């Protein structure tokens, strides 16, 4: 078989090469043995024939063959094959030349191509065959020339040589082709056998590898099955019997492998809740598998665990089975429950905080988290505003300030900052809020976390506190001034009354004294307003019909208002009473009425109105600190010029006035504000420039209480009766002592005077001195009037006491005076009125 291509030739050579080495070894060994024998046998005949050169040639050939055999490991097969072919060819040519056709030469030449085909391949064999043909042609030419010595003796002719050569060549070529074909067929058969063997080897290797991989896989899966920390079990689907369980199953349940195999979960009581088992079967039937089903399982010792189980179908030996993997999540479930409880606690804590909590992104200000209190503070619904920015909640006028403060905070992230800003609600209204915030880093982002507190009311209260402190300071000053001023007015008034008695015949002098007395009374009224403003004069609260007070003030205003101002009084019928001081309420209305009159210089309308406001409506009009209940509202409105916003912020401050000098004291609204607050009420103002003003007074309604009739002061005038009795006047003002001494003496009293408590004790201690009534001032140096009164009562319970003071008497002091059975009269007092009071006290009447 001739190779079709180079690849096939190479493959055939690769198959033939192992044989070639064996043939060469055998050929060389045979050449050594047979060559030696042939040489030994040929020595004599060749020597007799004179062919010694042939012997030498055989010897050389034998030497080469011997060397090729001896050095077969050092010399390549190709070289040895070429050497063998060369020896055979040379010996054939030499024998043919020396002895002729009857020698072994033709056999050697015949063998050369065959040997070449066997050892060097078909191509080389054809080359040697062409060499053989050339050799025979050459010998044919030599035969024609009768050059060889054996031509004539053997009778060889050119024709016979040609026939022999042709047959020789034909036979040699045929043999060569047959041998080559045989070798090709053998090579192909060997190649096929080798291919089959190779495929068998490869298949065997693949099978061995697959078996090895299968064994390794089975080993890995077996190891994974056994070493898995999760519980793994295989159950037969038909009856639920456990076919296999791993170590995780035994550790999880407490059962041994022997206790489980061949039994069912029902027999072992593995499922703690039958409903969960039914749910497991339902899911398996509906979906064909179960994934992460949470269920409770019972251990061998009765303890419960929570597992997360997943189940898949599995076929083992043609039997449908279920493979289940269960992970113990008891601790995870406890941790999850604890985390949920912790998150719930934190959520409730955040929601219960009286502050708003906000997390915002820097610098965009996008709100990432806020609690409900923060949303309510800005009148927003939680989560209703997408991509809400903190800057949207802040007054644009304060953006720059906030950014500057935030920039400073970013440079010191480990501290807290606090700021107060103006916020914007959904409805456009404003609020003041305080934010305490810090900067944190989270997930690569810079965040601001802050607590927000609504300080709108706090700031309002702070302003009220500052206002109250200012009023307290001014009130303290006013109280001290009022005491001294009342003493001066008392002295002036006393002497004026004495002068009026002496000047009754001089009408001009009496008119002057009347004017002076009116001025003193106005000054006294101013002092009372100062005391009322400073809250040093406590109101005497009792059930009062507010409609009666308004009606009385309305009648006074009808006669005092200018003619171009109309008065409208609208009183709601059937109003419950309030707790109030009739006189102070009148003073508030008269002050508001006077201010309204001044606000309408060109005329207008003054309105006084009362109504009852239910608590549901009142709570929206009053501060959060207001006591719950229905409120009576007294509205004083005018159609005047109105009050601008800056003035509204200051109008309740003491001594603040918009009137020109000499036209107002600046105490009217301050006194009204103080009186309303002393009554536990609230005073508000609604006004716009050019649209008039409305003052609203709110007083808590007192349902079910009875109204008392209004009190009337004692009439003034000189006493018309002569009385007897001894009076001790105690006062540190000499002018007061002189005027009282002279007037009371004119009334028939025996009068003693003392400038201090110590001096008064000395007088009372004199033998034979009997005093029926003590007219006592409280504010004196030394012992003071109150301490003197206490000592007096400790020694004499019967003596009458009339306390007269320029100070306002607070509630606690008034109660102590009542306990010490002392009556009270404020300074300045008319001497005639005091004389009447003294007469009534000495007669045993009560002035309370």
C-alpha cells in the first residue's frame, strides 16, 4: 500500500520503526554469524582461483557488519540500515564481477532493494532498484565487451544476459512491490490496531477517570453530607421512612442514627406543630418543593428549636425520595426578635420624644429621616413630601446664616452646635425652632443629625418674662416711691382739709384749696395706678357679673366721650360670673376707653361687647398654659387709626406712650395688662393701621357661683358728731402726725403721737395713759409698724387698731392684719373719712 499523503507516511513510519530496529539487530547478528561461516568456507576456493581481493572484500564487509552490531546502541537505525544495504550491494557487485551469474552475487543484488524496502522505506527501495537496473545494464555492456573472465567459459551472451537481467529485474520489482504492499498492509493493520488500542486506552482512561471522578464526587458528597453543620435527611416519599441522616441531624435533634433510620418523623415526634407540618405538605404538593420554611421542631429531650427547612425531590434506585436540609435558626430568631423589639423601642422612643429628630444630607439638605414630631411641627404628613430638603423648611432670609454655621460645624465634627431659626409651615405660617445638631459620616456620606424644638412659645414666654422682670423692677421702684409720695400727699391733704375748715369764710381761698385738693387726688390716683401696675395692690377677687361692670363703665363713658364718638354696648345675656375686683375692672375699661377716644380724634365708633367662648374655640385663641374651661370674652373695639406692629410689641411696657409730652403717663395699658393677669385672664390685641383696634379680655367663667353686689366707698366729709376716746397716731412723717393730731383733736378725740414703734410702746407704758385706738403706719424705721402690732396684740387684745400705709398690702400681709384684728386704710386718706372710720370702730362696728 502506497501512503496517500505525508501524514499517513509518517504515521506508517512511526508504526514500522520499532520493527526496523528488531530486523536490523537480527540482520546484523545473522550477518556476523553467516558472514563468518561464508568467509571461512570461501577462503580456500577463492585463494586457489586467485581471487584474494574477494576475501579481503568479504573480510571488510564482515568487519563492518560486526561493528554495526556491536555499536547498535550508539549508531542510529538509519545509518545502520544504509550500511547494511551498502554491504549487500557491494558484495553482490563484487561476487558478480568476480565469479559471474552462478555466484551469490545476483542474490545479494536481488536482496538489496528488498532489504532497502524493509529498512529504509519504499522510496529508497525504488532508488536502489534503479541502481540495480543500472548495474545490470553496465554488466550487460561488459558482457557484450566480454570483459568479465567468466563470459566465455560460461557461454554468456548479450542476449542471454539481457533475458536474465529482464527476468531478474521483473522478479526483483515484483518481489519488492509484494514486500512493500505487505509492509503497507501490515503497517495499516498495525495502525488500525493501534488506533483501536488507542481508542480502547482512551475509553479505558475516560472510564477510569469517570469512575475516579464518580468515586471522588461520591466521597465529596458523602463528606459534605456527613460534615455539613446543617441537618440533612433523606426520607422515602411513599411512607416517610428515614433512609439516611447526617451528623448535623443527630446533633440538632439529639437522636442517634440507629434510632432514626427506618422510622418516620411522626413516630419520633420531630414536628412540634401539626399545622406547620400540614403547611409543609401543602407547599410541597403545590410547588413541588419547599424553600426556607420556618417551623418548630422537637428534640429528643423535649426541647424546641426553630429551623429553616428546604426540601427537594430525589430518586434513589428508582425510588422517589425527599432530601431535606434544615438549619437551626433559634438563636438567629431570638436575635431577630430582640432586634425587632429593640427597633420598636427605639422607634417608640423617637416618636415619644418631645423634640423633632431629623437626619439630612450635606450639602443638599435632603431629609433622609424624620420622626412624626418633626413632621407635625412643620404641618407635614410623614413621607408625603418626596425629596424634601431642609432648606425648604427654613426662611430664605436665614439660609446664608445657616450655611455659615454649618461650615463651621463641618470643621469640628466631634462637637454639637445649636442655633435658632425661623421655619416655614405648609400653610405659610412661621415658627421659631431651635436645632441642636452634629455632623457624622455614614456610608461615605456626610450627614447632619439634629434635634428640633419648637421655641415659638418659649421665645414668647421669654419676652413676657423679660417684660415681667422689667415691670417687676419698675414696680419695685414705683412701690417705694408711692409709699413716700403717699405720705407726702397725706400730709398735704391733711393740711389742705384743715385750711378748708379755717377758710370757709374766704371763698377765693376755698376755691384755691379745692383746686389744690383736686390736684392731690389726681396725684393719689396716679400712685394707685403705679401700685396696681406693680402688682403691689392685690385685687380683691369675688364673683362679679361682667355685664354689670361693662354697663356701669358704659354709663360713665357716655358722659365723658366726645360727641363725635358713638358708643355701642352689646352684652350677651345669661353670662356666668367671673372672679374679679369691680374697681380694678372698671379701671381697665376706663383706660381702654380713653385710649380708644384718643385714637379717634375725628370721631368714630367705640364698641363694648361680651360673649361666652367655649373651651374648644378658646384653646385656639389662648396660650397652651391656659386653664381648661369656658371663657368670657370682653371686647373693646374702635374704628380709629390702628396700631402698627412695632408699637404693638411695646405698648404694654410701662411708661411707653405715643402721646406727646404732658398728654400721657404711659401706664394705662401696662396697668390694664397687670390687672388682667392678676385676675388670671389674658389680654390680646388685634389691630391694623387704618382699620381700628380690638382689645379682647378673656376671663375664666365660674359656673354655679353667686354674684355679690358692688361695694361703695364711704362718703367723705367732716365728722358732724362729737365723740370721746383716746387715739395714738404712730407715723414717721411729722407732717402726717401734725395734721392728724389737729384734725382728730377738733373732732373731740384725745390724741397722742409717736414717730416710731419704740416711742409708741413708751407712751402706752406710761402710768394713767389709756388708749382706745391706734392709727398705725407700717413702713417706719426701727421696729416697724407690723412688729409693733404683733407686740401690742401679745399684751392687749382689746385695743382697736387702724393700719394706714402708703404701701400696697399684699394678700399674705392682709391676712395677717385680719388675724391681728386690724383694719386697713390706704394713704392718702381724707381726714373726715378717717374720722368716720375711727368713730365706727370705736362704736364696735366692723369695716370689712
